[in-house]
C-alpha cells in the first residue's frame, strides 16, 4: 500500500499553473481529435469500398455513409474528451507543480527569505533541475543565512544594552 505524503507537501490545486497546464492539455486534446478524425475517415473509406463489392444493400450503405464519419467522430470525441482532459491535467501536474515551486523558491532566495535547499516531492518530475538550482543558489543562500545571523546578533546586542 502506498504511503501518502505529509499534508504540508500535498498539492490540492490540480491547475497550479493554469496557462502551462491547459496549453499542454490542449495539445493532447488536439492530437486526440486528429486521431479520431483519421479513424472516422478510414472507417468511411473502408465502408465505401465495401459498399461497391457487397451483393445487396450497397446503395443503402452509400446513402448513410456521409453521416457516419461525423457520428463516429462525435461519439469518440464525446466519450474520450473528458478522459483526455483529466489525464492531461494529471500528467502536467507533475511538471507544473515543480515549475511553480521553482518560481516561488527562486523569488524567496532573491528576496533573502530562503536559506534552505530546494526540495520537491517524491515522484515529481524535474528533480535534476532542482539539484542544479540548489548548486546555483548556494552562494546566495549562504549570504542570506549570514545576513540572518548578523541581524540576530545585532538584535541580541540591542536587547542586552537596553
């Protein structure tokens, strides 16, 4: 049985970076639509060929054939569009979450509020990038930590003097 991460590391919002996630999900939807279109056209082509070779009912088949690709497309897309969107959001969540974390972390380091290394949840993508960010930000984080320590010392001296 899989252990759930501590509550403080859980992301509840699935669209953490909506523009990025919806853009990637729309690519999934577009590719699915293209696949459905090709599938329905292929079925129509094969049925058209079949209608010329069957001994009876070929004319009836040709009569209903123009509506068939649109019906196949509508049913396929209607059934699988919600699933494609849901899977797209879930897949992009493992990328958008770390990107969001990197943005917040880098701003905190820049503003002098962060001294700890960046960490991602287990299973998130971009772990290697997180390690690189830690290497690059290490001098800034040390500077932030030294500034925090010197500020604490000054406060301690002021309290003792008072």
